[in-house]
C-alpha cells in the first residue's frame, strides 16, 4: 500500500449515498477541531482500543525519523471513547488529506453517551499500511515518542494533550496513561542530567 491513502478513500466510499455524515475522532479531534461542523457529541465505539502503533512521517515526525501516532486496533470487550461530528462532504477532502499517511475510512457503529446509536466514519491505519509500526513495549513507545517531532510539533505533546482531554471527560485509557507516565519519567531524567 502506498503512503498516500487519499485516492483509495475516495474510491472506496461514495459519500453522496449518505445523508447525515458523522466522523468519529479518538485522538486530537477530542480536544482540537480544525473544520466546521453541524453538531458534535461524545460516544464510544465497541471492539476497538486506541494504540500508538502508527508511524507519522508528516505530523509528529519526519520521513527520516517518524513519530508514533494513534490508530485503532480490534480488541474484543474493549470500547474507545471519542467525539463525533456531523459534517458536510467537503470536510472529508480536508481529513483525507490530513490523514493520508495510511488511514482508511471505515463506517462503524458509535454508541452516543445519550444511548442512541449512529454510524460514523472512522480513520483507521491497518497493519497492512506502509507507515505502520505496530505493537511495542509501552516504555519503548514512550522513548520513541520522547525523541520525535515533526511539522505539527513535539510527538510527546500529542500524548500529553490527549491524556489531559481524556481526564477532562473522566475517561481512563491504560495505554495512553502508561505512555504518558513513562514520558513524564523521561522528562525528569532529562532534567537531572
Ligand atoms: C483524531 O481523532 O484526531 C484522529 C485520529 C486518527 C485519525 C484521524 C483522526
């Protein structure tokens, strides 16, 4: 698979067939939105877990030194908190470009905090994509993230902002919080030496 998934996303889904289009964000979209939307709510997708297993060559790293960003990994009995936005079609041109480094859109059921269910498009970077880095020990992931930076800023700030946003919404994500804790330890070690 090429690094640029924009054309594949366009070809895979005819958005004209959908009247209300929702997009589910499980990363920076929880705390920062860079597009217009019609409505927003919070909810969960079931059977997936958030993981820092995707390489970032264009946002939190560089082609020479990729960072680690989020994807979703199928995980039975888990649920992933996020934010959904009702949007117009043109927003997907923007998001497809922003998430072109390996993410494909999937239509997935979202359970809103109201209990209602909707279908939303979710950007997932699957193991087959060329930028995928995969599982690693959470300390090793933290060490990697600590050293990475790219056009969107320091990789570690992405983790800190996400962890703060999850806490604000009373959400616990052991993977994110373990990496955040390991990063804070690295900050202390680097301050001492
Ligand atoms: C987000 O929630 O910001 C997001 C995460 C991965 C891919 C696309 C969007």
